[in-house]
């Protein structure tokens, strides 16, 4: 089960969806909006995606997990829109016969999501400073900027401020 949502993700529902009497392990990852990126304060995030491709890539990741590991079920759901500090942005749940396979499959799935799925986040800092970041950039390295000159740093890397959407 994979998807994109604009409403809060109920991780309890996803855990229940992957649980099975056949499986002895369920792992759950909740990605949440943190208040600091490096030394930069985050007020909120805006997530956007290229929907059709993002949905397709999420399904491919789920299929890859099923090919590579013996799993009971897999759920990968990412939230879009404005998220406040502390809100859940991504939920990953994997069930398997044993914990090792569940952990390995989960690690692979979240890493693949961050590198392959076309989802961008706009980090919004105090004073109206913003910066679009693709998840694959990791550690706050901005990969989408424009020519506006309001400079700021995310993760210790200076980037140009940006208004509008990706």
C-alpha cells in the first residue's frame, strides 16, 4: 500500500494494515517535521510532489521491497501540503517473519523514497525566508533555488531564498 495524502496520516491504521499472524515483526518509521535543520530554525514545511510520477515510484519501491525480502506487507505514505513542527510527514510500515528482514526492507524503502520519488519540501524559516529542497539532497542541501537574493542557510549550506512553488 502506497500513497500521497494532503491530510494527516493515521499511522495506527497503517500498522494494523501490515500486521499479520504470519509475521513476527512490524517496523514503523514516522518521519516528522523537526524544528532545526542544522542551525536554522524551521517554522513549518510545505511538501509538493509530481503526483503521477511520485505514486508510480512509491509503487515501484514497494514492489522492489517485495522482490528483495520476504515481507508480509508494506505501507509507504507521504504527506503533502503545509506541515507544522512535530507533524508526521512520512509513514513507513513493514511486516516480516523476522525483525532483520523488516528493518532491512524498511531502511531500503525510506532511502529509495528519498532518492527516487519526486517530492520537494520548502523549508520556511523566521522572517519569511524560504528554500525548496529535494529529499535526495540530504542534510538540507538545496537543489532548487531561484534568483532572489534573500540568503539563508539550511544544514550549514547557504542557499538563495525562494517564493512560489517548485
